[in-house]
């Protein structure tokens, strides 16, 4: 079965998520929700080098509800902690799948 291509879009310029990392939003629900449902968004956080510091980086504690977040790490590490008490660091080749269900806070 062939599918019709609805459009080809350029990704917008990267934007910062908190002070933690720059991302490029490949698509978002607000722009293409009807065509992409059930997906909400797809962000790519490319390679980024940070100068060593004692200051914390990240997005701070924020809520998610009613959707799932999938994080895939190709290089480097991503630390995570949430209101269920779960947390850890994922590295190259690791996948984190977080089900928000009725609500969760994470950073």
C-alpha cells in the first residue's frame, strides 16, 4: 500500500529546553497534530559540549500527564529523577521509556 506524502518540512532552528540542552523540534503536535496523531512531538538534542561547572543544568522539575516519553541516548549521558522515586543515568545505547499516565513530576 502506498501512502501519500503530505509535505516536506524543514526543522526550525534549535531552541533551549531550560538551561539543560538545545533541541531541534522535528515536529510538534501544535503544527501537525491531525496528521501525526498519536505523536505529540519529536525533538533531537544533538551533540553538545559543556564547560565543566558545579552549577546544575537541566529543565528543573516539571509535570507530564497522559503520554509517554521515550529517550534514546546515542552518545554521552542523561540523568533522570522523578516523583515515583525512580531515577538514574542512561548512556549510549540505552532507552528510557516513561509512562506518565495520571501524572508524574520529573527532572
